[in-house]
C-alpha cells in the first residue's frame, strides 16, 4: 500500500492554497457570492451556525435552499438538521483517513457506526469503498453477535466509537473466539491514551478522526500520532467563540469549516468545537496544517442569576473597548448566591471604566478584575462556569 492516499497530501502549501482558492471561489459562485482574492478573505463572510441552518431548513426544507446536488441519501441529526449524502467516490473524504490507518484492499471492516437516520455508518462505508475494503455493516449493539460475526467472517479492521471495540474484544474472549482485528479507525468520542494503549497491547493500531455529519472528515491522525492533519477537501479557520474573527496562530478557538464538496457547499460552517493550530508539519510527510484535535465546546452559554450569558456577548464587550485584548466571564457561587466575575485583559488600571459596558452588554452587574495582557489561559474559554453544586 502506498504511504499516501494521493498526491494532494504532500503538495506544497503554496500549491494547496492556490488550488483551494480556486475551488473555494467555485463554491462561492454556487452560493451566489462574489469571488475572494485570498483564502484569508473568508473572514469577511458571515459564519453559518447550526441554529441558522436549522432555521433555514424549516423555512425551506429539506436543505434550506442551498444548491445541493447528486443526493443519494437524506439523513437526520439532532436539531433536527437534515444532511444530504452521496455515493460517488469518497463523498465524505473518509477514505483518506482509512488509508492512513493502513486499511485497504483485502481488509474486512466491521463498521459499528449507526446506519439509521444519522450518516456515520454510510460515511465510513463510503470511505471503505474508496480504499477497496469490504464492509460488514454491523451497526450498533448486539455485542455477542458482533463478536461471532467478527470471528466468522475474519474481520481485520474496526470502524466505530473508541470504546465499543473493547466490548467486542472482551465478549469474544468470553466466548472463546479468536479475532483477527489489527487496525481500528475510530471517531465520535474521546480516545483516551489508556484505551489506545490497551488496544496496542492487543496488537491493534488505533487512530482517530475528527468528522461531523454535515461536513464529513475534517481532520485525521496518521501513524505519527502528532496532532490531526486537516483533510484536503476542507478549509479550516479557528475563530474566537461567538465571532467569526480568526484567533492568533496557536490560540484555542472555535473550528469553522468551509467544505469544497461541490454537491453540498457549506461556507464557514461553525462546528461548535474548540481546537488550535499546531506549528510545523507532521513527521509522516503529509504537509497540510495540523490541529490539536477536539478541545471542548465553543458554545459556553451559561445561566447566571437567571440570565443567559453567551460567548457573543463577551465578544461584544471586548469590541467596545479598543484597549481590551480579551475577556473572560467566570460564574461562581458565594454561599447560595450566583456571582459573576469578569476578567479583562488591558493595560488600563481602573475596573470602574468597564462597569457600565459589562452591565449593558451582559445584562448583569459583576465583579471586574483587570489582568495583564496575555495572562488569561489559552484554552478557548470565554465563559468559565466554576460553580459546584453539592
């Protein structure tokens, strides 16, 4: 098997940006948007959030009036939000990840992602086809049957959530059934180092991807296991939560994705997930940008004193004062009462300077603490709920 899925993975960054800009402008044209001079100009366009997409789909079902084509399946995710699916070669770009896992022709993939309503099962099946592997469409549950089937058909690779494979292996042990699984492609949950080590001790190489029902594959691990490499068919931005403004390189922010799939052109789609860009390129030789993987949720909306405080309000607070670089709202409890503290990064020295803006924008009065610029943690949090309920 070749080390790489295709030549796109090792192209120069200049070539990647030029080719992605051409594909991006074709996507924008499908949406009736004027072309952009550079990828960085994406930041001038509005962010599309799941709530916006859901509202558009309710007004104009099923896909909100987007120029969708070549639809073979329609899926439903919580919200509800409806996603199209295609059957053309590697429609969700999952083949690239499966190839990085070492899965290919001659393998039998036990696909334990769901096939009902949601698209995960079809996403991984489509990727398996792209690398020439056969698929056992196992779906979820019925662990005893899963173990028996894996033994009987000679499953060599697993696709599913990180923890479910362990249940299958333990059930097979209990039933006295030797299995031939040596590779695992996982997603949809946290892959803890201890679990990866448990699989490794069983002779199973386990890698993870970062994908969503709307966008397909966004990023994936390679054998180097140093961060996640961005897929070649998406443009990823990291923005300050509650805004569409790109963060400084290396800072944690919300993942915003533009897909280059011409059948379903999503422009600046906000995933609601936090991550950060890593410097350099992967030791495996793939040259695309790497991110740190999933680092939490960007939607940190919190109710304080009966009022919702949202990330976009914190962003508005920062925007009101040019000397403020960042701000963080902290929810605390003192006795039986909610308390709101607002930490503000600024060279100014008088907290009272910001009291009026805090009350106006956040709709609450709070304790204001001036902190030095660059002192707030690089964790993507703009609202930190530290309340403990006994």
